[in-house]
C-alpha cells in the first residue's frame, strides 16, 4: 500500500517509483500489478508526466464537470463534481510485469488523481505472479 498526503484540491501525483519499488520487493519476475484506489473522489491513470499535459488533464476534467454545477449530491458534501469527474477515470489499472519490472512505455507513468483534496489517501498495489 502507498500512503499519500495530497496538497491541492485537484492534482496528479506520479506514483510510478513507489509502485515499482513494491514490484521489486515482491520478487515477482513475471505477472501483473494491479494499482487501485478505494476513494470515490480520485482515480488511477497511466499517461505522460509532462507539466503541460498534467495541466491539460486537470483542465479537461474541470471543463467537463465544473464545480458548482447544481448537482444533487452537493446538498450533502458539496463535492459532487469530484465524484462525477472520478466516473470519467479508472479506479484501477493493471500493468504487466516482465523481468521484475513494470512493463510501461517510454513515457508512461502511473498517476494517482486527486479530485477532492487536500487529503490523506491510500493506493492499493497487488502483485500477481504469472
């Protein structure tokens, strides 16, 4: 498990090195790694860690599901936009493991996507040997 403390209302946190460390420590030479969040106002994605793209991803989510859109859930927690943005993302991703390492493309990174921060969060990492 990876523990995080996010620092912004919405942000992408690159967790690739933490996940890679868990895979290495598992001793798995081949298999799959499942990275997941149990939080309903967050997501897990794979993409490039380029600052412009990171900003674009967050801007896209805000544009598609803006805060204060008159959502019914806002009567309870005032964070409906974060839940609805999370619906557009994955709650988990699966990455192959080859030769003891995550099989990611040159520019691919694993991100935790915070949509209702800042908060303490947990990311679950499961390694299945193949």
